[in-house]
């Protein structure tokens, strides 16, 4: 089920701020149909991720008072609540992925409820449309990013802040109808659906941008095997380090991230001619040993289980093997 909004009378400027003398006259307000009472989890999420204007859109007066009281009291989210929020976000993400299939006529905005930072996300077509058709007209800074979630992964992703202002801008620029699902996904209709060719043009713009970036990063010399082995370690280790308990993060994880950066920076120093092959090889081996030391600590203390540690260790060993093979410098024993 979903909660639907339909166009109604214009909002007063105090309710939905817009710039420009004609803005409020062209803004449509939506009214929410009667809905089921909010669950305790919904209230927790709202207290952490929504501002007061957004809360007023989707909750009753009594629910708002409870949400704001919880926020003002500074009550922390319990581990069980945090787990429930993550599970809810997975459900929201799966729903958003289904909505994006074949989508060429709607902008679908998803709450980033896990981080609790008030950000919202758009994916795939919605992200393309927002970044290349809307952001500049809204005087917003936006860029496409890769979706780094390990579930329901999509191709493109962009972030949105100040949702109440964004709603006003969508009503003004796109004359949108707005639907809000029970999971707080915001679905805006676009003024005009895009054709297949127009969607293809948006994708081409993004691919051209990425190619330009790739050309900037492409060094003078290349060893694709070493580079890919380094990137494999980075992709495997960095996300796990971000999830470490803060004590282990500051004791071990932060150093591992610095080692990953040094590993890649050393490769680029060699590839761009700033370091000789032998010098770069020795430094790469030194960083590899440092990563192995950190991995051993996290493994022996059971922070990372042996299966994960073994898999990461194999990829780090592959860096060592390829550096030894391709750079012609004997690995340290």
C-alpha cells in the first residue's frame, strides 16, 4: 500500500518556501489520505533522519510531538533498533530497484535511513535525470556516484539534501504529483516522460564524463595486472574497515586505509615516472607487509573471521606475487 498525494491549493510561502515572485502561485500542495499509525521504528527513523518540515508532511500531530521529544532528549538508537533500521533500508532499496525498472517518467527519492544524516538518494534513471536535467535548474551541486551498497545494487546514485525545499522545486519545475509510500519513498511524476533516445543521451553524457576522468587518471606507463590486483584489495578491505568498531578502527583500520592509499599512490608514482621500478617495488612490498600485519591482528582477535581474512590475504599475496614477477625485484622473505 502507499499513501497518495494529489494536487490541491497552492502552498503559502511560509509553508513551502520558493524563490521568485511567481513561485508560490505555481506550486501544488498534496494532501495525505488517512494512514495507519506510525510504528515505533518509523518514529525512531524520523527522529534521526527527518527535519521538522518533512515530519509534518507524513506524521500526525501526536506522532510529531513524540518524535521531536525523542530527538530533543538525545536518546540513542539501540543495537536492535539499528539492526531493524538496516533491515528496513534493505526492503526500501529492493522496492526502489523494482520501481526503477523501465522507469522513464518518475523521479524516485529514497530515504538514507541507516546513516541518520537526513540525506536522501536517487538511483539509476532518477539519478541521471536529477543530475543532468534538474540540479543546475535547482541551483544544486550534484554528481553521479557508484552505488556502494552490497545489496540491490544499482548503476547510478546521487544524493539529495533539504527535502522540503526539493519538494517545492519539483512542484515548481515539473508540476509534479507526489506519492509517498509507507516506507517514505517519495515518487514524483515528471512533466514529460523521456523517450528511449533521451534516456540514452543522458547515459552517454555520464559515460563521456567517466571516460574523461579515466583519461586524467591514466598514467604514462601501465602494468594492468598489478593495478587490478591493488584495486581488488582496496575494494575488499576498505568497506570492511569502515564497519569496524570504533576502537579497532582507530587502532588498526585507519592505518590500513592509509596503507591502501600508499599502495595505489606508489603505483602511480612509478607509472608516471616519479619513482624507479626498484624503488617502487621495495615500497610496495613494505606496504604489503604492513597490510599483512594489520590483517593478522584482526584475524587473531577474531574481529574478522578466518574465512574473510584468508580471502583478503590471498589477494594481498597476489599483489606481492605480481610485483615480484613484473617488476623483477625479489620479494622479501
